[in-house]
C-alpha cells in the first residue's frame, strides 16, 4: 500500500490499483470514534469549525485495512478501507429507461402484501422502471389505504385524501370527463408534487379509455442528446402551474426539468392542463416556447407512449416525478370508477431497505 502525505490531502494507491485522494478535512470530519460520533445512533457529533481550515496531520500510517491519522491535538482517527469502498456501491436500483415497447410487470395484490420476496421484487422493479401494476386488488373503495405497509403513509393533498375519478362526481379537472387525458403528472401545481401515485380501477365497463404511460426520463434523455440548448432552457425557465376548485388553490412556479449537482435528471414537471399564462415580459419567453414546443412533440409522440387497459382490480403505480400518465377518450356507456392516492418515493425506498434487511437475518 503506497501513500503520499501532501499539503492538503493523503494520496493512496492500493494493491489493486485503486487510487484515493483524501482531503485532511474530509478525514477529520469522518472520524468514526465514539468521541466524534453519538455512540447509540452513529450520528456525527464532531463540528468541522472546531479545527483550522488548513488542518494537517501530525502523523499518518496506512495498512491493508485502515488509515490511521494522529492530528495536532493528538486525536486519533482510524478509517476502514471497506467503509470507503462501500461508498462506490449504489444505494438504489439502477434506473432502466423505456419507450413504447414497454409493458409494466404485474404483481399479485395478496403476494405483494403478504410475501416479502414478492414485495422486494415489485418495489425494486418499481424504483428501476418507474411503474408496475398490482392486480387482484379488491374492487372496494379506499382499498389504497391497505398499501401503507409496503408504500408508507398516504401523502395527503388538498381536495381528497383518496381521490374519486368518474364522470358523475365532483368535476374540477379534465380527468372527471370522458375526454382524452393527455400525458401528465398530477399536482404540478405543488412546489413539491407527490412523488408516487397509485391509480386503482374499481370498475371499468366503458368502451375505450386505455391507460397511457410515458417514461419522462427517456423523453428528456433524448431531448438532451438531440437538442441540448432546449434542455438547458427547460431546466432553468420557471413555469406557473395552478390547480383549484371552489375551495382550494395550489400554485407553483418552477422549471419543468429538475437536475441535481451532477446534472442528473431528478424530476419532470409536466401538465398541459395546469400550465398557466406566462408573463410575456419575462426574459427568454420566446426561447422557452421553442423548447416547450419540441418537448410537447416528444411527449405526445407514439414513440414514447405505452398503452394498456386497466381492468377492475388493477392498480397502476407510477413514479410521479418521472412517469407521465393519461388515458384515451372513452364512451361513457357504462360505469367507470377509479380512485387514486399519493405516496412518497423516500418511504418506498426505505421499505425496500427494511425488507432486504429482514431477508438477511
């Protein structure tokens, strides 16, 4: 194990040719000892401002398994190589993007709720592809409450906790009509929209009305590759969205594309029906509309749409910051009653970790 102590960091080359350049402040900040951590919870207790910004070690020793550092105040830090290597491992299933040849996987309601192995497979697939269908669910109102052990608590929003969608109910958006519902995600009008949506078909006796899903991340990946200037505009130009009825209003002014510090796509906000008039005096309105026109073409292209029919007892689960959903027009010649509710991806990802932990015991 070769290492070099320089002015600001420790450089290490391991026997398998792995290289590490570890800043001294990073090493001091990540000391795992009981003085620097809360022993019962492993939360960090050490405060970085308690040492100088130009901190340098008093001595360093590196063996096959650990880095040992003595600091000027004689504090000892020992960091395990395995802990550093574990940081390279992904914490979540890898995203798999898809286009119109995609058919979501189906999982049985009872197995999903009662068998941990099925729940692990279903949730892993959901996180990876952004959509699954749960079949064999009871055609009973409010059955979505029963998914809480797997999906976490329902994310409540204004309007209804469990939302009823039918042509003879409370009509406050296009979903309550028999018209075509274009691809969208719900509550683009929230600053932080619900990140997971479950759509439970209780009864579907109408002709037409196939469900439509679009992998928004696949659309945005292709847009970024083909028209990077449009992608940049849509990542930086804020757009107003509003949803309201007689008693409530939600309003947000946010870009359609959310990216993180690594420039990875982490969210897509798209709802033609909730988008509001943009102040024409706003800078770059013209550039936005050119980019938005191209985005609309792609979202509504047959290249990206997957279509299938939801029958009674089917629950469509979508990753709502990624997957757009909609439906074709239908004939209101029978009963069609759908309920939906919202959950949060953080809670679902947490449940996957817990289920895997149980399986390893």
